[in-house]
């Protein structure tokens, strides 16, 4: 996976997998293309340059379907074991941070600690709303 862990926004999860959080509005620059991406947006971004999944998730809200969002994040977590995985929303903070918090729980972080973990490991303002914070507990129930 070359130097994916050094890419801007890259986060090493507790189980050693690396995912990159970013914003679709941010220029890609020299960052290599992902092998797989999950886009958390209100509208389909129609990105076809690499395999991806779109989760309908309007800004400052929750995903339209928790089941679909969790399935996409499970696939991202599985693929991150051997592939470059990227998670992105419009600004790269709220929805992306919420998704990375769920990935952290999948990697072993206690759900009650997930928001603090993602704020320390990814972005200090990750998980922007109380609803997003509550959704992490819902999405990570066994």
C-alpha cells in the first residue's frame, strides 16, 4: 500500500488498518488514488475513476439508511486490510469523522470512546452534531 499512511488525512486504526479521510471539495494533489472509497453525500458524486460506494448522507444529518451506511463501512474496513481506502464527505469533517469513528469501533475502540478517539486521531472537530454522536452508538450495536 506504498505510503498511504503518510497521505494527508490518513488515520491508522487500532487494528493497524489505514483509512484516509478527506473532502470531495479538496483538490487531490499528489495523493495517490484509492483502491476503494466511500462517499458520504446527499447526492451521488458519480466518481468512476476507482471502485466506490455512495451513501446518501446529507450534510449535518444522518445517513438515509443505517444498514447501507454500516455495510459500506464494513466493506471499507475489510478492504483497508490490504487496499488504500478513502472515506469522504463534502468538507471532510462531520460525516467523514463520524464514519471514521464507526471504523474505529470496528477496529476495537469502545463505542463510548469513539468520538474522543477520532477527534484525537483524525480531526479535532470530527463528529459535528449530537445526532451524529448518537448515531455512532446505534451503528455499532452488536
